[in-house]
C-alpha cells in the first residue's frame, strides 16, 4: 500500500512542470521561429517570463497562413536541450 502511494506521488511530481535550469532568453525564443509560424497575441517578454517561471507555456494562436484561419494551441517547453514547440488543433 505504501509503495503504491509513493509511486503515485512520484509520478504526479514528475508530471509537474519546473523552471528551466538556465533562463530562457529572447534569442532562444526567436530561434524557434514561433512568431513567424503562428499569430500569437502574447508578447515575447510575457512568453519568456512564463517559461522562466513555469518551464512551459500554452497559448491560443493561429497558423500564420495568409487567407486561412486555422486555430491551434501552441505549447512551448523549456527543456535541458532547449525550447520545444508543440502544436495542438483547437
């Protein structure tokens, strides 16, 4: 019983997002080209602050394709290897 509880607790803590080991910079964010691929309302500074505080950010946005309106969720993760951008359809 205690082992099961400990395993569940460990899995829950592993799923939580954590701040990155080294702070995310504006150059790191711009290298992802996320502002060219998507129409994002949040400023780069807001995104960087969220990444440095929480380790991830999820934003409602649209694909940047002229003449088309494709709503998506963009998730940016601050990993030890760098920033990872994931897209999910809304």
